C-alpha cells in the first residue's frame, strides 16, 4: 500500500508534467493549425452563446480559487488577520458559485452537442473520452468545495495544499496526500488524468488564446470613396 501511495502522489505528478509539457510542445511543433476548439458556431449559436461564456468564466474563477487555495499557506492568511471562518465562507460562496457556473455551462454545451445532429457529428473519439473526465473533475471538485467548506471536517490547506507545494521543491510530501479524504484524492487523481489528456484534446486551444489582441496597436483606416474627403471615414480599430 505504501508503494502505491508513493507511485500515485510521489511519482505520477512528475510523469503527468512531463507528458503535459512534451505533448504540448509536440502538438505545437507538428500540429500548430490544430490548436483550435473546432468551433461549431455555424451549426448552432443560441445554446453556444449561453453555455460557452458561463462555462469559461466559471472555469476561470475555479482556476483562480485553486491557485489561491493551493499556493497560499494558511500562515499567510493568519498573518493577514483573516479569520478562518471568513476564509471558509468565501470558499463556500465564491468557490461554490464558480463551480456551479462551470458545471452548468458544461451541461449546456454537452446538451447542445447531444441534441444538435450537426454538432454531434463533429464529436471525435477524443471528445468522448475528454468530456466525461472533465465533467467528473468539475463535479468532484464542487463536492469537495461545498462539503468541505460547509462541514469543516477537513482542512485541505493543511494536507492537499502542503503536498502540492512540496512537488515544486522536488520533495513530495506523500503522507500529506495519502491521509486526505478519498473525495480529495479522487478529485486530484482525475485532475492529473485531465492534464495528461490536455495536449491531445481540444483543451489545447487554451494555448492559442489571442491575448496579443488586447495590446496590439490601433489600426488607422481611411475611406477610399471618391466623394469622401481626405480625412473622411477615419477611424480606429483593433
């Protein structure tokens, strides 16, 4: 049993990291034009216009909550005089709302994919593996957030977070994770599976987000109409 725990929480995270980095580099090198969501907006836009933003914004806040919860030690919030009760209430309200939004958005997108024939036909074998994993990860995370924050029976910042931070110093605290409740272990294991699948699924489109669009210089354009003056039609656009 001890060897299994070491393999799961001491070795597997690094193997997943290597697969994630190497797979992403391979995908960028040999399939750069494949870094896309394979948009199906032309087939159906109403449900996509609702489910897409709800899912992505919910997921963004879920990730932000994980970054704060996993990387910020309890000693820091204590030094900032943030009561533990306030921290738990914030985790319950903000984390729960973000998790519910991500689950609801994904549910709308999955319903759309199942109910719209044209969209259903674009579903690949990789999608059939990815979507159940992603849905289970979100549901398991939502359960640990709501149950853990509501009952206070387990402080993940003294267990799971300690294990996670120990990975960065190449000295995995395996007992910290091995003694965590099964729900947290299940959520973490599925999270590693999701990152292992990431480079080989449509999730890789996150690396192709057009962030440069936000800081690119404005483009000045002018009308070519014969009746327009020299300065007519001048405007700016990104």
